[in-house]
C-alpha cells in the first residue's frame, strides 16, 4: 500500500542565453505539486498524465531516487524520508531508465539485482528460472542482452525488478515501445501481480491503456492531481461518453496528449 | 541510509570485474599493448646500443691531404682504423651527416713537423649531432695519442724524461656501479610500468562510471538496497584489479624481453631479479589502487562518456609526463619529490633499478599518499553517486 501526501518536487534549471553569456539565469520548475493519492494492495492504480505532467518525477520520489521538497509518503508503513533502506527492499521498480548490462546475459542481469536485494544463490537462481519462464525468455536467458529487441529488453528489465518478489511494484510506462503482442503479455503480467495481491502503481499517457487495467486512476497535469477515482467515475464526472474525451477534459487541454 | 554491507560491496566488485573482463576485445588489446611495449623498448635499446658500438669499432677516418702525413696514416691504420683518403665535398657531407668527422691535414704539416713548429690538423665535426659524438671522440683521442707519441720521442731525443711535460696525472674514477650504468638506460622501464598503471585503468574506469550512466543502468541500480559507498568501493576494487593486471603484464613483458636480449654482452650490465621485482611491486601495487580511485572520482563528474574519455585521457598523459621533469632536471631533487604522486613513484623505482638504499621515509610516501588519496577520491566518488543530480542531469 502506497500513501502519498502532498508530495512536492521543484527543479531549478540554469539557462544561458548564449554560449558566451557569463551569467546563467536560474529558473524554477515545480514538477510535482502537492500530489496526494493512495494505491492499495490487490489493486492496479494508474498514474495518467500527458508528457511532462510529473509522472516520472513522482515515481522517482517514491523509489527514493529523488528526495521530495515537501510532503510525505509511505510504503507499507515505511516512511519515505526516514526509512529509505526498508523501502528499497519492499519495492520493485521499473523506472524511466530501463538499461541493461549488455555484456551480461538476461539471467546474469537478474541475478545481480537478486544478490543486491540480499537473496542467496539458490533462491535467486530459482526465482530467475521462474521469471524467465513466465516472461517467455527461455530461448534468450543465457545470451548477452546486447542484441535484444526493445520488447525483449523490456521483459528482462521487468524480470529484474520483480526478482525479489516485491509486494509493491512501480512501473513507469511499461508498454512504451512495445507491439500489440508484447503489450498484451505485459497487461497479463500486471493482472497476474494484482491476482497475487500486490500493489501495482503504473504510469502511462494513454487512456485506453489505463482503462484496460486499472481499478483506480490518478490523473495528473502540470504537477497537479486533477482527478482521482475509478474509470467509471471519469465518465460520470465529465458527463462524456468516451474515456479519452473525459481525459482531455480533465487535464484541461489536448496538448501533448498524442505526443 | 542502511549501514555499509560488505556482502553487497563484494557483489558489486565481482559483477563489475566479470563485466569488464567480458569485454574481451578491449581488455585483450589493452593488455597486449602494455605487454608488447616492454619487449619493443628493450629490443630498441639493444639495437641502438649494438649499432653504436659497432660503428665505433669499425670507425673509418676520412682524411684530406694524406700525402702530407704518411706517418699519421700508418699510425691510425695500426690502431685498426680504416682510412678513407681524400673524400670529396667533405665539409658539406659532415654538415649533412654523411660523414661523422673529417681530418684535414694542413699542406704545411710535414714542413712544420720537421721544423718543430706546431703542425696543424683540423678535425671537422658537427657537434649538434649526438650520434657522431662517439666517433668524433675516438678520432680526437687517436690524434692526441699520435701527438703524444711524437712529443715523447722528441723529449727522449733531447734527453728529457717525458714525465717532465706531464706534471699532473689525471685519472677518472667512475663511481657508478655497472648496475647503475645499465639502469640509466633502463629507466625507461619504470616509466613504462607507471604508464601502464595510468593507462590500464582508463577504459575500465569509464565503463563503470560514465558507461553505467549512458547505458541507463544507474537509475535501476540505485533503486535496490545498494548504497553509494558500497557501489564506490566495489567499482574501485574491480577497476583496480584490471589495472593491477595491466601493470603486472607490462613488467612480465619486460622480464621476458630481458631474458632473451643479451644486454650484458654489450656492456650494459643489468639485472632484474626477484629483489627488483619485489621492489617494483611494492611501489606499483599501491599506485595501481590509487589511479582508479582518482579516475572514478573524475569520471563521475563528466556528463558523457566522451567527455570523460577526453578529460581522463588528457589528464593521464599529462601526469604521465611528470617523470620527464626528473629526467631533464640537472639539480638534486627537492625533499618533497617522492611525495608527489607519479614523480615519487618514478624516483623510487629508479632507486630500485640502481640497487640503491631506499630510506624508510620513501616507503612511507609510497604507501601513505595512495592510501590518503584513495580515501579522499572514494569519498568524492561516493558522494557523486549518491547525488540525485547525477540522475537528473542525464
Ligand atoms: N532533472 C530535472 N531537471 C529539471 N527539470 C526536470 C527534471 N526532471 C524533470 N523535470 C521537469 O519536470 C517536469 C515533469 O517531468 P516528468 O519527467 O516527471 O514528466 P512525465 O510525466 O514523466 O512526462 P513523460 O510522459 O514525458 O515521461 C517536466 O516539465 C520536466 O521538464
Ligand atoms: Mg516520464
């Protein structure tokens, strides 16, 4: 269970007007502004928003990569500010960056993370075998990941984040760049996690994607939560017939939607 | 954050080493390059020394106007020097380097000699050309010897003991032991060993810092329980192991080459035994651990692998040149010389080669500086790894 309470993150960026400018002007961007929501165990929660809405930033804060400027969050009771180590053990994260070690095989990539999560050799091996089977990577498991297709790399990355069988799973745009078949198997995998009683929070900028999977939708735009409810409620609050139209209405514009 | 976990640190070190060694091509070429450089340098030294001594042995003396000094010509021939009589365009050819030196006998020579006046001989040389120097000095020595012989004969004829004209007896006593004379030539070996210690770490350090960011694996890595300091130490150990491999390979390359090249036969006595090897390792091991730590700290500051590569490459080459200062310097090195990294290592390695006594304080410098350096560099590296800007600044 994830509880997020008025989480805020600002970035300061330095800009130079020209290459020879002596002084850089600093600009402050509030990427995430008092974001509040909950994601429950046994449910899939979708974080929906257009490009630049603050989805990745929110997930990065929850995975302890960035520290919030204000606000609180906890995962299964562990406080984000004070219990980072505990949170890192509880979480499985497929973040914005999904890089693999390309000289290592799919299995070796997974095993490295298993060991860092404190698993012993036998357990890690067993778990890697299970995941490789579930993800349909049997033929590729022991090949260096160098030549893998985007979908295959995504599968290895998700296997790596689930290696320690975490209770809470954060997925940042897990279907980005996948074909229909791979998208389907990713959805099946997420449903499987839900069936196991896990708490899944995933981000997307595609309404259909979220609608197909989520019990709960949190829509954010420009760092603010603009909606929090079920897919049904998207239709009822906006009074529109299609989810996509509802989404556009809720974020207040259609810019960036189809990017 | 959680406490430092030794197990996780070892996991990181093992994975990085394994990953680095998987990169067969670049590792192979790096090791090949450092191991082949030794034999090449030793081979070159052998070749140079050999040609010099051969040229000196087979010196020919180009002489102009041989007809005025037949006795001198005979004297030189008796001393095993071939005569090249009446060379053409000799001034030009000396200038161009076709001839090392030319002896020109004055047309007045025979007459002057007979009358007891100083008889003139001109030795044409080109002093800016180093390779002619041994031949020039051989020729002038022989001319001097001829002059002395005639002088002695004259004094004996006049009933004067030749010693009268030689009030001083000047003897040179070279204190350099044979090892030291050989070592001077093979200083290059310490230069190369240090160079291997600098260059062996660059590719690996880049791979585990900028490479990790470029491959986008740092972000996933930092979502696991591993801490920045565990990562820093683990990566440092892995890169150091690769560097140590490079240093050892370069030394072994030298040793093998020295086994096959009979430098001793050429009068370059040089022995590199167990004691010298141990001395080298005692200097190079801490050095091999220091360099990666510095590179990791520097490499993590760069935004891209390319940027890191050029800055590290340039830094390493510049620092690698430091020993040249000791090479060129004519004065006694200052006391702090051994405390300057690279420079100090070079100084102590030279002492090892010369079988000189190494004061304990030098050894302190060889170990204390690297230890302090490693601690500081790793603190910087680990702080950078833990900084969220490293992710944000992609
Ligand atoms: N490290 C950073 N430095 C400066 N600004 C940043 C940084 N990271 C994010 N931002 C800004 O914060 C805002 C939110 O970015 P974020 O990556 O969270 O969006 P997102 O919802 O994940 O978008 P997308 O769908 O494109 O992935 C953007 O305006 C972005 O430019
Ligand atoms: Mg994003």
